[in-house]
C-alpha cells in the first residue's frame, strides 16, 4: 500500500474519531490493528487531522546533489573499464559504491547504491551467461526431441 493510501486511511479514521467512534471500532471498520487505531486517536486528539498527515519518505536523504547525480550518471555510462575494472563490463553494487567514494568521498551501502541507481533510472540486470559456441538451433531441437524422454511422463496432481 502506498504512502498516499495509508494517509487516506488515517484521514478516514480521523473522520470517524470526529464522529465519536472509538478506536477499537475504527480498527475493525478499517481493517487495521487496534494499536494503530489507538496511536492515530492519540495523535488526532493532540493535533487534529493534520497530525495524521504523512511525514514523507523514511530513511536518510540522498547525499548526492543533482549535479553530482548527473556526473555519476555520465561516469556509469562510460563503463567499468573507464574506471579500472578490466575483468568484465558489469557494474556491481560494490563497484558503484567504490566509484561514488572515489568521486565524491561518500560511503554507500549496497542497498543505498541500489536505491540511488533506481532513482537515476538504472535497473538491475542479470547477464545471460552463454557460450559463444552455443548453437541455439541444436538446443531447441534437443529440447523438443530429447527432453521429454529424459524427463519422463509429466506428473499430474490428480489420478487420471
């Protein structure tokens, strides 16, 4: 459930509190825990509906500014080889964290790097490791002709 939807549920609870509905009944109607309903009720009593507004995303704010994020984007597009990783052409979270530390002096955890990369529009990719010599036509032929014999009869969940 998104932050906006959770906030809408809290606002609905505020309306019920305003009408005199007790927290246990609010919890039942909105399908939330009693603990949440009591916490919302206490906040609502102290600050009204405004006390139930979303506080925004949790966690620490991003340490990289817009200019730094653009530079990181350009450096990532240059590829790992441009930064000394010659073994392969893959960006790993550890490599990106090291690059961020080299460029900006910030230490990021792998999870933090993942969040940052998603924010920049990068998505995780799992490379398909296939031999250069692989013959796709032969593989397809083997699957259709040999696999059913190797696998045996298909199992069924019911007697038939």
